[in-house]
């Protein structure tokens, strides 16, 4: 009995010594952690959901690892770009390489608890993250039934032309700096018996934070009679989720003087406000393709064209004077090589010409022409009734080939079609 007791104490002591000498690592080599920046949002409040993978060593074959899979319910989601490299973070005196495996923009669609299931990463073996539970609250009650944009917003209203002509469009720009979810339906235009309006364009600039954006909107107002009038107010109905307060945001008051179409002032205003001609500026760009000022004018000019998203890139090849300089340099190099019998210089001269011509035909494989009138592009050039798109005049297109009175063109987006017209 004494011998058995001694053996028992010997086993217990040896195991305790082993645990003391080689303690268990409290930091696992791989952890998958799912986080959300707000667990008690209101309906429509923007969220960021992130899945991070913590590793004590560099991940093997990082580019081929399968991203964690997540199934979202009752949440609008949009995937975001992931960083290419990990960052380093210390936890419990252990260095971890932190990989961002998933990043989503989320918008809760209804109130109540919403559970985001665990994400799974398949590497050496499956790793499961923690589930995430959201308690979505209802927005504060209000008597205004207008939809609200949720977040923090700032309005900026650039200057507009003050002297205009009746029945002529006025472009009114609005810039909205948003930290949240902007809803176009939350914008309200004040009532007016003078102006009718419509939304012409909406462009969005996004920063590293996907919910921090700059929205550039352009409204068109058309007055129906002459006189001095204030422009209809442009208002934005917002809800700040941090304070729970609703607020109408409004830009500064702007007034315009509208002249009758047949008044002497109308002719002067039309002459001053006539935009630069697209064909003329295109010809200038072909002669001076490296002129930065002309490129800026081109970028601002095409914003008024209805097919601005179909434009090819403006020409950037060598200009007229650059070609002349290259020609004189080439001739001088060839003369020196011939006079002094420098075969290396002669080969350099020939190689330079080959590189220039290859670059020219690679960058500009097809000539660019401008449409003289509105055209309809079809799928094929013979007995085709399939309309692909309708193109407005003064639109630059690539001219590829012709068949009879049909021409095959290519747009700046890469789409091709056949039109029946003469350039």
C-alpha cells in the first residue's frame, strides 16, 4: 500500500513539474476574430463588419487562402477591398501577424436581434470565428414622413450663374460630405411656380473608410418666366445616430435674374455662356496632346455631354513640335553615324524609329472620329434590327472598318457596333 502511494505521488509530482517546465501556450497560433463597429445600431445606420485572422507566424500561401465565408440575414452588405499585407499586433506579450480576411459594409433592414453567423477560414485546418449579435433599434419617432439619411452630413453649395435666360437650363451643384449612408430620397427641393428641376448627375468619392464619402450632385433648374427669383431650397433630412436627433440641412440662399428670351440682355448672356466646342477642343488636343490646361478643359467640358461615360481617353501621343524635334534629332543622329561610320549609332537610330512606330500603333490602333449627328448603333451591318445604343453628336469614337455605307465603331468602354452614316 505504501509502495502504491509513493508511485501515485511520483506521477503527480512529475506531471506538475512538466507543467511548470513546459506550460501550455495561452496564445493559440491562429485566431479568427469577427468584429462590428456598432452592436446596437438603429435601422439604416451604416456598419463595418471585419474578420481578422491572428497568426503567430506568416501565413503560408496567403494569396491562395480561401476567405472566410459569412451568410448575412436581414442585412444589406457590400464587400470591400482588403489590404495586401498584414499588420503586426501584440497580445499577451505575443506578436501576431493580423490579416484582414473580410470587410463588409452593412445596413440593418429591420429592428430586433440579428445574428451574423461565425465566419470560417480554411487554411491548414478550418478556423471558426465568434458569432456577432446586433440589437437593431427603431429610429426615433418624428412627424416628418420624409426618408432620412443616417449619419453626419455637411452641405456645400458652390456659386452659380446669377444672370440667366428664361427656359434655359441652370446647373446647380451641391456637394455633400457624408459620414454615413446618404439616401437620395432624403433630398427635398423646395416648391416653386417658376422653376422645374431634375437631377442631372451624381458622383461619389470614397476614402479609405468606405462610409466616409463626398457626393457631388448637379441639379438642373429651368425657369419659365423672367424676373428676380430665389432658387428653390435644396434640403437634406438627416438623422444623427449618436444623438438621435433629426435635422434639415440646407445650403445658402441663392438668387438669379431671369431675362426674357427676346431681350437684348439674353443675346449677351447666351454669348458669354456658350460652352467651348467639343470638336474644336478635340482638334486642339490632337495638336497639343500634352497640354495640361487643355486636358482640364476637356474634363470639365465633357461633363455636359449626355454620353460622357462613353468617351475614349483624350490623345496623349507626341505633339506637332515634339514630332519636329524628334525628326531633327533623328536626322542629326543618322548624319553623324554616316559621316563617322558609327554603326552603333546607326543601329540606335533604326531602333528608335521602330520603338516609336510600335508605340504609336499600339496606343492608337484605330483613328478617332467625332459623330456629326445623332446615330443609332446596331448589332450587325446587314438586316439587323437589334439596337445596341443611341449615340449623340460630337461623341468621339474609334473608327475600325467599313462595309458599304456601314461603319464599325468602338466606344471608349470597349463596346462595338455598326452605324449607317458618313463621318
